[in-house]
C-alpha cells in the first residue's frame, strides 16, 4: 500500500515513510492510495477474534512492508495488560438499540491511548525501515490529555525520548499529577510560565530552528511530534469501529449486515474520520453523527458546506473538543472529491481568510452520510444526569455530548435505529463536571473529587487514577518560554 499527500497525489511514499514524516512536505496529510475492502464474511471472521486479532486483520493490508510477526508483536505490546479490560475497547449496551463503545480502558483513561499505545511501536519500526540511524525525541505541548497519553505511549520505548511542556497553572490538578508522576527512564515533563499558546509557540519555534536541529543531529538525535495528523495515529482508530460492530452482531441484537449508526464526540476530526474509512472499507455503517460542543464550527459545516473558523472560541466542560480548526477534515475532503488541487485550494483559502465553501458535489456526499450537531454545557450535564438516573450508567462530558446528539437525531427523524455512542473518556477524568451534573458540590481538590465520585456512585476508581497524590512527583521544573530550548538540550545531554 502506498500513500500520498491530500495536496499532491503524484508523489507516493511507503507506509513507513508516511509515518516517519508525519506531515507531508507540501503541508498536506498522507492518505492511502486505496482502501482495502472487507466482505461480510471477512467481518464475521473478525468477530471470532479477540481485539488483537481484529487489529491485525484491519491494519495488515495498510502496512504490507511489515512482516506478520513484526506487526503481531507491536499489537501485542500496544493492546495487552496496559488495558484494564479483556477487550481494549469493550461495548456496553444501554438498551438493544443503544451501545456505548468505551475507548478509555487504557493507561490514561482517555481514547488517545487507543492510538498512542500503538504509535511509538509503528514509529520506531518505520524509522528503522527508512534507514534512520539517529534516535528520536518527541516534543509535545499539551493542554492536558495528549501529553499524558504520549508520555505513557513512549515511556521506555527503545531509541526514543519524550519531553512534554504544559502551561504552568493551566491544566487540572489531576492532569498535572498524572504527568509529573509519570514513570520511565526516557521521559521528561516541564511547566512553562504562560498559557497553552505560549507552550505551543515555544515548541513550534524549536521545531523550526535549523541550527539547533543540526547540533542535535551531530549528537545523534532528531525531533519529532506525536501529532494527531500522523497516519500512525489514525490507522489504529479504524480497528475499534470494526470491533464494536462485531461485538454488536455477536450480541445478537443486530445481524451481521444490518446498518448501525455511529455518533462521535468530535474535535480534530480524527476519531470520526476513522469511522468514515471503516464505512468505505465495507463496514455497514448508517449515519455518522458528528457531535460538537458550543464550538460548533463542524455542525455549521455539515449543515451548510461552509467551514468558517472566524468565530468566538468557547471554553467548555468538554475541553478536548474545544477546537476551531479540525485538521483531519482535510482527509475527508480528499476522500470525497479525490482531487488534490481542489483540496489544496480549500486549505489555501482557510489559511488566508479562515473560511472556505465546498463544491455542491462534496455537499451532496456529506449530506448523504453525515449529520452534524452541537450542544450546550447545560444540555451536556442534563444528559449525564438522565443516563445515570435512568440507566445507572456514568458518562463523561464528551460522551454526554454524543449521547445528547443521538437522542436529538432520533427525535428529529422519529425513528430509532441501532446506534453506537463513542465514549472517549472515563467519567473519572472529568470528575468535577460529572459531580456537578449529578447535583453535588465540587469545592475540593481534584484528587478528593475522584474519591467523592466513587463513593457517590458506588463505581470503582480506574487504577491509573487511584492514589495519584501518593505517587512520587518526579518533575517539578518550571521555566520561562525563552528557556524551553535549553531544557530540550539539557534533556538530550543526560
Ligand atoms: C481528543 C478527544 C476528543 C476529540 O477527538 P478528535 O479525534 O480530535 O475528534 C474527544 N474526546 C476526548 C476525551 C478526547 O481526548
């Protein structure tokens, strides 16, 4: 399987090159030149396998330069006892027509683990195949969840180091504790005085500093990111859509071949794009419901075919979806129009004016398959409360946005079809908002709220989040933005 950029389909690269590069040189995103096709018989056969077997079946055709044993070994390390469930992505049924796909049984209790437990193995193997002799240092600027998931993914992975910068006083108590107690010989964490933008700008400047890159290179290092636009992060996400469908069919609540809708809480558009690829590979997906919070740029896009980032940014209780530019949408546009020049023109307009309108041909296709929608923080809380009261099931704020949009869609259409709500975080990751939604006070430090949520709902605290305040705090460095570069240099000299 070869890959090319959404902005230039003439220059093809291998999977290992696409994964090693991350972003294409023209600024576009790598996409596979075709999608493997699965029949219902193939899907039935996948249904008999465990999660690792399903992951192998889905990913192998995309990664034909890797041998079977190579890929199997990577998958075994990525989806093993680092997950607290037999299936890395189990399905929970609220009723016969409503399933919840739980993507938060990994080491950081959020769905980023599904990709970031696999990416380090794919990346190191890809670099080797590309003949790269230097070691890679991953630099991350994080507003919370991604940093921790990347630390867990890269911890003690050979030939790598990872350094994470987060805004000082700009992440939650729990997020900070999760990061500064990270174990592993090759990890580093530093707080930057300033906000997330300062941290991100600092990292971008370091990436753009050629002289610094040469110096590091002489010492045998180069810098890379674990960005969500990397093909190596997207591919592992296709797996769980097939897996959820198999589990639904295995439950007997649908027959293999029946269509199932998926509703996905969306930010950067990576997760729902993986569902779109699954559908195009032959998975019987009905509607893809794209659920946003008050940052409703995607809801407007699916309603009118106009993407317009010129709007107020809202800080919400589903912060991982607080986003104005959904980078992975570029891959959807390419997938629909198959025209690199058209995509390049849209992205050029976006860069210049913050806005673009897609062609009628693209609008027609997305209208057929996608439904967009958004909801307020109050509606999000009401959904958490309702599902807990009626079903005894606890959802986090991001999942609740998706659930709310599913119930709205069912009201609007007057019909109830089998659907899967994609659940992207454990409710324990967003304790304060969840307790608030259930009608309890939240005036206590984050770690106390974790215990309070457990006592109140009689649910167990996920292991990665229990006793956080008792673990050794390994990283206390606080730096100014202009000193970030020397932090990187020191880190690599150790
Ligand atoms: C990252 C994230 C999302 C958004 O996923 P995208 O792939 O960026 O659309 C939703 N929920 C949670 C909890 C996340 O961490």
